[in-house]
C-alpha cells in the first residue's frame, strides 16, 4: 500500500477571496430571491422574481418620475423645532439632529418642481426613514407651500405619501397639520388645479386622514398598506377576524377608495398620461 504525505499544510488558491461590499446584494422579503443591487435598481426597485415593491424614498421616486435635470427642490433645509421640550427615550431635539445626520434629510418630506415627460408639476414626496414618515409642523408647512407653488405656477400637484401618522413629539401641533393641509387643498380645488395623490406602503394615520385621500385621483402601488389604524389595532378594537387583504390597496380599489393601482415600472408613463388627460 502506498502512502502519500501533503507537503503543505493548506492548499493555496491562485486568487485571494474577494470581499463583497455591504449592501451589494438585496434579498426579497416576500420570495427570498437574491439580486444584485444594480439589477434591483434597474428594475425600479422591485423584486426581479415576484415584483415585490420595496419601500423607497424621495430620491428614488424623483429619479424614477422626474425628467433628468429638471428637478428643483425648494424649502430644503426647513427643520422642526421642539416647542413642547418633549422627551421619550431621548430628547426630541436630539432625535431630530440624529435623524438628519443618519438620513441626510431635514424632515419627512421633500418638495420640488420638475417635469414629467415635458409636463410641469409640483411634487412632494415623503421619506419613511425620517421618524417613520411622521407628520409634524414641517410636513404640514412644506405641503402648504407646495400647494401655493402649484397655484402660483398653475401646474398640477403630486404628493407621494409614506407615513406612520402624526408625530407624537409635537402633540396637538402635529394634529393641526391635518386641518391645515386639507384647507389648503380646498383652495387648490377652487383654483381648478389638479392634485394626484400616490399612496405607497405604508400610508396610515393622519396622512391617510387628510391630504393622502383628498386627491382628484387617488392611486396606489400594489399591496400597499393604506389605513387610518393598522390591522392589528382594528382587530383588537373590534374583536373580529378581518377580511383577507384588509387595508391593502387591492381591497381599497375593490371598495372604491382609490381609483387605480399602478406598478412602479409604469408609474412615470401613467402619471404622464393622467396629466395629459386632465391638463
């Protein structure tokens, strides 16, 4: 019997192992499909297998919807103050500063002018990453100013909502934004200027109880949670089993709460068609 002895302790490969940068691969929470970030971005931030709509922010929506080199953001550095000196796990003022550093945003909404296939619009888009897309005084004020801009420029208004509701750290001041934005939208209606509301996952609480559901056209992304109170809260309050798909955009479409559902890959073209019809 022949015996063989290894000369080296380990077998060496010709090329060293390459480290994969963090965030290079995206895993779908619905079907567990693994995809490269560039592949995911090129597919409008959707799963390449099951079409799951990932939650994205204002930068991504502006990139998908607005014509290149036409976006002009306004009221960019408007920041909330802390009139109640509110503290939970940390002071509200520190929470604001920490979130600004983390997200590079100044609040939960960004407003801008731009063009969609050559058609002028005023657009406001929420960012859920900023304290859960909660509505505070800045969100209400920036929506109010966006409405004023739409009236001044006589061009349609688009608001993209993604919100967990009112910002509790601002108390009644936050709740006042529901009335403030609703009153402003009534003025927009008087001026016969179209307003398109896009509801994304999630749109809940004060946002859904005010400006998000007041569009001339209320449209939504597929399978978006759209509600005032979440399904768990509703179930606990009623003590009843909820219908299948309750509070999802498909359920709301079936019951007449929204006008149509649009896949994100088709969003710019659908908005362009809609603007052409109502202009």
